[in-house]
C-alpha cells in the first residue's frame, strides 16, 4: 500500500496467488495511530528478517502480527476481539482487506473477519480493549484475483511499481521453498512476471502503465465530472 | 448539469419519466466551445419562451437544437453527421447522454446516436464539417430511471437542488398538458415530489441530502484512497 | 410487518441502518401459532418499556426474545436449535429475515441462522423440542439496505406508513443515545427522513406513495397476467 | 396465451426454437378491443388453413397480420406506425412480446419494435391512425429461449398444456418442411418433446407440472405476502 | 458420476431436492487412489444395504463415509482435517462438490468445507495425516438446483441416464419415508419425473437428450474451436 | 485466427483498440470453402500491399472484402444480403465476430450484422445468391476489449503469439498515421506492449503464457471432466 501514499501500519503484497503479512509477535498496546491499515492473511513460515527488509524497502511505519493461526483462521469471538483491539489501537481511516473470494480459505475468512471487526470496533459496548473507533472506509484488494472481476476503481502505481516488486523479491527464498513444494505456484507460472502482467493489465484499464485494483461495496462519490480521468473512447 | 459546475452548452433536466431539451432552431456554425455537453431527447411541443426562462435559471451558456424529429429519431447517417458537426463545433471535454434503457424509444436512440457521434467526431476522415475532436469522457445520466441500477458514481447536488427544481418548474404548463393527456405521468405520481424523492435516494447513497447518479463504461481512477468520501459502515 | 396484514408474532422495524427486535426474555413454550414470523437481529440495550409501546402501536400479537448474545451472534448448533424450537412452537407460514448483506455482522449471521433453522425445523429427526414444521415461505427484508438492490417484489405500505414511523419513534431515546455515540448513524443523516425517502423510493417502483421491498430466492408465480399491477410505460 | 385466461386477439406459440403468428392479411380497422395482445414474429410460409385450425383449438378471438416482411423485419418508421395503429385499434391492457435475445433476427427486431410501438401509441401527437392508447403492461415471453434466464415470474399452465401442444400440432406439416430443410430444428431434437421438457422445467420452478415463463422490466407488486405461492424450502 | 466415465471412489446422486452419499463407516487408511472424488452431504438414515445395491448398479469402486454429523455439519478444524486426510489418501485429480447455494444447510457447508480441504490438503505444513496432494480440478454439481443458474458446462449423459435413475431407485424406501414425513419433497412433485425433466432440460442446452450441469470458478480452456460442440443457431 | 489451427479464409487481428480486415475488392463467386471465417470491421485506408504481407505471415488462405462502407456501416437489407452470400459461398463451420460492445460503432454493427447473416444464410427462402448454409458455431472475439469481461473460454496461443505480433507489425505505417491523428490510440499507450499485456493476462487465466479470449452465448459441452485443463487451486 505504500505505493499509494502513506501506508503507515503494515503492508500487503498483492500477488496473483496469495497474500502475505509479516509475522512479528503481537505487541499491544500500540501507541501509534495510522491513516491506512492493511489486514492480510499471512504464512507463518516467513522469516522475520526478510519481512523487516521488505518493510524497509516500502517505508512501512509499523508492522503487527495479530497472532492468529495460519491455515486455521476462524471468524470466531476471540479472533474478532483481537482485531477490534488492533483497530481501536491504531485508529485507521482506511482499512484494506483481501477480496472474500480466493484460493486459500484464509483469504475468505480474513476478509470477513476484518470486515466484522471494523464494524464492531465502533460499538461502545463491545467488550474489547480500547476506545470505540470505526474506520471511515473499507476497501477490498483485488490484485491477487486470477479471474476478471470489474474493480470499483484502480489506483495508478506506475511510479512505485518497481519498489513494490523489489519488496516482493525480499521474500525470494520463501517463494522458492513454497514453489518447490508445489504449494504457492503449482501452475508453474513465474511469480514476478505474473505480477507485472496483472499490474499492467489493471493499469491499462485507466490508461496507465501499472495499476492496483480495488473493490468497495458503497457507491463512489465524484465531486467534479470535469476532473474525471480515463478517456472513454 | 449546471448544478455540478459549468454546463456551458445546454441542459438536461433529469426527471423520473423523461428528459427534455430546449427546441431552438439549429444554428451552425457555433463559435463557442464548452466544457460539458449534455445531449438529450426532447419534446418538440415545448415552448421557446419557457425554455429560455429555464436556461436563465440554470445559467446555461448556450442552447442548441439538432433539428432531429421528435418521436421519429433514428440512428442513421444524417443524424450522426449532424451530431458530429455539433460536437466538433463545441469541442466538449465531457458529454452526458441518456442511459440507453428507458421508457421512450428516443432515449435509447439518442443514447446510442450520441455515443456513436462522439467516436466518429474524432475520425479525421469522417465526412462532416469541422475539425476532428473526440470528447475525453462520455457519461450516462441515470436519474430518469425508475428501477434501481447501481450508478458508477453519484455527484452531490445538495446545494443546487432547489435551483434544479425551479428550472423544471418553468415547464409547468407543458407538464400539465402532457399530464392531462396521460402521456408523461400516466401513473398519477406527482412530478416534483418524485424528483425530490429520487434525488434524495441517490443522495443517501453518498450520505448527502441530494445526489445525481451517473453511469460510465470505463473503469474509474482514484488518485488517493485516503481522500475517498462516503463512509463504508 | 403489521402494515402488510397480520404480523402476529413479532416486529421488525426496517430502517436504513439497522434492524431491531424487542428484547424480552425467552419464554417457551409458546402456545400461540402465527401466520408471519419476523426474525431480526436486535440490540440488547433497548428498554422493554419502549418496545412494549412500539408493539402496541403496531398491534403485534406476540414478541419473543431468542436470548442470543447481541454483537456475539454465531450460526452454531445451540443457536440453530433454539430458533428451531421457536419456529416449531409458533408454526409460521411466512418467515421474514434480514437480507444477508448489511453493515452489522449480526445481520449476515441472523439471516443465515434463520434460513438454516427454517429448513432444519422441518426435519423429523432434528433433535430439538417441538413437532416438525417447515415454513412455507422465506422472505428477506431489503429496506435497511443503503445501496440499490433490485427487489423481487415491493408491498404497498402507503396506508400504514405513518403508523410504522410512529412505532419507530417509540425508540427515540435509544436512537439518540446510539447516535450520540456515533454507532448507528455516524453519517449524520436524519433517521426519520431517511426512512421516509427510502420508503418513497421503493414505493415509486410500484407507482405508490410508500413501499416495502423484499427479496426471495425462488421464482415468483403469477396467476393472472391481466391482474398484474405497476404500469410498464 | 389462451391457456392463461382470455387471449382475445391473437396467439403466440412459445416453443424452444421459434415463435409464430398466423399470417392473415392485414384488415384494419379493427372494431374489437381485447385484454391481451401477443405480438410475434412469424414465418410467411405458414398456411392460413392450419393457422385457422390452431386458433380454433385455442379459442383465440381475433387474429391479425401486420403485413411486415418476414426475415426482412426492420424497426423503422412505417413498421412502428403500423403497429401503433394496431395497438390503438385493439386497445389491449397487456402486450406480450418476444424476449429480445433469440436465434432469429426477427425476434430481436419484433421485440424492440413492439416495445417502441406500445410507448408511441400513447402519444397524442404521434402521427398514426387511432385514438392514443398506451398498454398498461408489457411482458416478454421467455419460453422459446434455449439458455437459462431467470424469469420475473412463471404462470401455471398445467391444465391447458395439452391444448397448447394440440394447437402446435396443427402446424405439423410446416414444421416437417422446415425441419427437412434444416432451418428450424437443425439440431435434430424433437420439437414436441422439447416443448414438454421446457414447460415442465419452468413448471418445476413454481412446483407445478407445466409453467410459462415471462420477463418484465419493472418491479413486481405483491399485495399480501401470506398469499404468495411456491414453497421456499 | 459413473455416467461420465470412471467415478472410482464414491457417488453423488444429483436430484432436484437433495444429495446423498452412502453412509458406510469411516475406514482409513485407504490404499486405493482415484481419478474422481465426489463429496456430498448425506442423510444418516439411509440403509447400508441399499447403498451397496446402488453402488453396484453404478460400478462405483470405493465408498467412504467421513463420519461427520448429518444436519449438524460444521466447517471447523476437525472436519477439515478429516477431509484433508481423505483427499490425501485417495489422491484424486478431480473433486466434485455440491453447489454452495441450496435448500439444506449441509449443502452450503459441505461445499465450503470440501473446497477448503482441497486447498489445505496441498499444504505441506498442514497438520493432518498423509502426503500433501492438491486436486487439479474442483467442480460444483448444479443438478439439484431448482432455480436456473447458467452452468459453466454440461456433460452429455444420454447413454447412462437410465442407469443413473436405476441407482436412485435403489433408495426408494428411504425416499418414500422422507416423502411421507414431508421432509424431502414437501412440494408433492414426483422425484423420478423431476430428475428426468431437469436432466432433459440441461441436455437441451447442449442439444442432447440428457445432460449433467457443472459450475467451475476458473476460466475454461478450449484447444480447438473447430472441435466445439453445441450448434449456436 | 491462424494461430489456432487453420483459419482458411481471412484474418482478424485482435488488438486492444480496433479490429481490421484486409480491404480487397469483393470477388464473388468464391469457389473455396473454409473451416473458419472471421468477420471484422475494417478501416478502408489500409493499403493492400501491407495486408497481403500480413496475410502471408499468418498463412491465411483467402481474404475477401465485403465492400461495405467504413464508419458508415448499417445493419440493413443490402448489407445482410451481401454477408449471406459470402457465408453461403465459403460454407464455414465456425464464424468469429467482434464482441458487440466496443469503442467504434462499426464493432457493434458488424457484430449484429454478422450474427443476423449467419442465421439468415440458413433460410432456404432468404433471397440471396447461394445454397442455404448455417454456420455451426458463432463466437465473439473479446481481445480488443479494454475492460474486463469474463470470457466463455480462452485458447492457448503461446506458440503462435510472436507470429501474431509480426503480422500486426506489417500495418505499422497505418498505425503510425492513425496514431499521429489521435484516432486509434489517443490514450498514448503503446500498441504492441498493450497487445502483449492483454494476451498475457488472458493467458494467465488458463495458466499459459498467452491466450486469446472468446465469448459464446450457448452452453459449453465438455466430454470428459478428467481431461479439463486449468488448475483450480
């Protein structure tokens, strides 16, 4: 998310087949509030050193690990309460979640879990630590989707695309391991080339070199139709 | 369109059941270029004096009549050539068309005709008067739709809504005539109340008092997700 | 539901942002059977006195509280069993559920939970109290949805709309409290005006003053096309 | 349409691959008004004697031929004017049209042409013979569609299905001729068996033996949810 | 599935209202690998003798019972682990699941549970018995759906349809019992006639006598467009 | 189409913004029949020499020009008759048409015109030269679409992709001219890079390097689910 402006808390690498988050230990209480919070399912075998390196590349301000069990994620009471605490502690304006349809069950569950926690975090009576806070905006990242879904909008990432790829390359050894095991890329496609193609495809939808696609449920507001981008014809 | 910023050429009253344009005579060549061009099917029995009054209320800069036959509109060669000339003469950046699905056949035909003319106006070899010009953006007005269609975006018109209603009231005698004949509002619903309800409904989608809904085929570009309006939860 | 005919058991106020049920204690066994059962997620801080007053306004015959935990609702075995018992005890022909997509997680869960219970209540071997009974019809209430979804059908509530609004006003102090906390209406929109606008919008779809929208999964049967309402053109 | 109640004017056999109308000569002015008008593209090689026999089987009150050229149908001014006259002369409450997507180009054109004429027939100033009349309801017949489209509603035709089949059998010699030429049923499927299967399929959607599916653009109104048919679970 | 080629492991009778599997005891470890695995929700009151007879009719190679509780199915950790073991043991290339939308809650849960297990079975670190194996293809059976959903593709079962019906008839006594209780066919429709109608309907979509419809999420690959079946016009 | 197997008649370069055909003079009667016919809107300023060179690169057997006016295309009687003659003369099994939604009006009209001609060509009584012939299969090319539409299927073109690009490069001077005039690529995107990105995007949907997407209206038939390509997870 750093490529968009100021992803202050954490990062989500959106790649065609999966989504990762850096597996630090859960360290509440957080004293730093952020503009943008990206919640992502992660793989617990990613090494912390590599995650630190990727975060440095992206300039991420803060990384947290909710401590929920990889491949055993559940949208249950304790998980919701933990995410509510995280949201209340970091006080984000925008929260980015995985799109609820994907390959790994954790994507579906993380998406629903994150959505529920965003609402519950704003209820004064909800029994979790922290002052009530409801994020203003909830967005869903589409970039790891393989099949075409019409995005609600696309953000131009042409200027920061190479940085995004560089950050992803920090995880090379993990990818190689998972690829060897046939877990992440059983199709034999090249990860970095796939990321480039899909980002270029979404970029072409807004007539730019590279784009990052998002979905949101609510209606978009436009303030001045004369300022709209993307040539129609 | 005036309520959005600077509808320089003409106006389209978006009302639940129909759409109108002021029936002046066709006066090429036009020497004035505009930012925004609204093309609408009209009724040829509207009186020019009332149209002038409505335009004055809205502050419309220029009104033109393409001289195409009401209720006999065709998407044929001569009609396309005439619209191409109009577009080349006024050089608009944004063109607003009726949504192609509506009650009156003229809506469907005007929508397709306007869309085709926008493309053809940019072809150097297309045999019509004027220098090639292709509008940057083509939008479809949804407000006269009765059934719910998810708009691509909604524009906040809370501040100018009463002006819009005042302009529509300039046509009161026409509406009364058509209403008496059972043509425009055979359902017996009150026109002004319907306009208020639908504008308020679309406004509620962006959490505003009144809104104007639009549809566009191409993907929307957003530059900064932190600046997005419309609270999610 | 009272506004439609004879909501005998309970009530669901369908408002743009939420849905409520009266929080009485669970009092099985019920000896009264009903035509129509509305199952809704509720807020446990609503006072019983106000709920009684609202029920009196609507003429609701029976109110029950399933005793499930607010904001902690789960579609689990015990919850399903409790709802199965409620359905078997009251023997409804029609069950109205929240639409499964909404702001509060309880809406999604209550919808799925209610749907599952309606099916399971008809299985003779399902281990819950009461004789097997499967409701004939399951409908989903759409009125609290903010974004446009095409309803399967709309019911004319023009004659009873003011009664509906009066019943909702019984909860004024709750709304004020929740509004002050930014929980229910964080967008700052006026509750009663929103209800009026959305009901008028849905009413306009059937050419009536006010309408209540519903969704159902199965195909609609029409017995005589000559008796169909809602003018097409 | 006879099978539904009182198809007074004409008939449309809705069969999986095509739709027919009886090719009488155009005989204006018509002095008989009707409740229900079915407009269908026809094949000009159908013999009048067989059409008379089929009409007798169905009890159709009136058959007319608009005199438009088979396989050369156009949605142009003269065709619209002729249909407007027909609609004004017969004054129908409900008009049934082919669904606009089908195999034969005439289906698409007849559907759009009929829709336009229904609207224009109500305009006092439209230059065609007859007093203005706008049909109350426009429906689209889905039965000849091969691929699944969700119907807006289905009508139970269990009691009259055999009569429908008997009427279609009146055209046996035509079908045999077209089938021999590979025009109508090039797939080699049996016509009568297909009609039975598709009617039974649509019937199953409303839990009846045979059903006739329709599509309509506007929202359906339901007066009493307790009277709704079609068991949900 | 036998009707398609070589359903080696188990069987799923796809009938309009429900789906069954033979309720043997869970017998790990399995030493036989299969091409095709059909996972279905079942009813635990089906007698083993009848299931054996049906399997013999179909020539099914292997039947297994996962031992999960009927009408109490949950997509939880233990259930997922058990299915992962089953998938790893039988090593299928193709897995067929119920479509996630259906009447019985078990359909939805079995579909999601099976989908999750297919992914997790391929994760080397997932803590369940057996070597990692991820099925190549996951398909969803649509035949028991009542309402029309466009299938991704249909398989011609004309030659084996009577065998399928014969196998279903092995369960006649169960069906009679459930029907008497109003559980399975409360609508009063005849089971075997419904199966015949729906199979013929899906067959007509590919211009064949009987067809079996499937849905899959990923894009279909076609190797030679000249070899495509199903006449377009 | 040559890249798929044996495009015998003509070629359609599917590029993001337009589609072309070689502008030879119309030379009936054709004595050569073909397997595959691609009908495309073209630009009449393409030079014949370049078209010949591109055809040689692709190994196209036969190129024809229907002689219809560029940018003035109409779906009228004479145009349909001319295409019917072309189809009857070349006797294709598969016809590929532009997808009906695109930038240039000619795309929409060519698509509908081609579709109508395919049906009419099979009617014995349709008054055009040649013996009746109805193509078995009608497909729509999606590759020039900018916005995401889910294809019915994708064909692997990895092995022939460079040949396709080489053929397109034969038109370089035309593209440069149109690009200079701002007609074809007013967005400033690079044509060849766009073709590569979109082909790679569609290829990724079937887990291949490059793919060509198609849409068809009828249901797909699959003969053996064990032979299906494209890994699900």
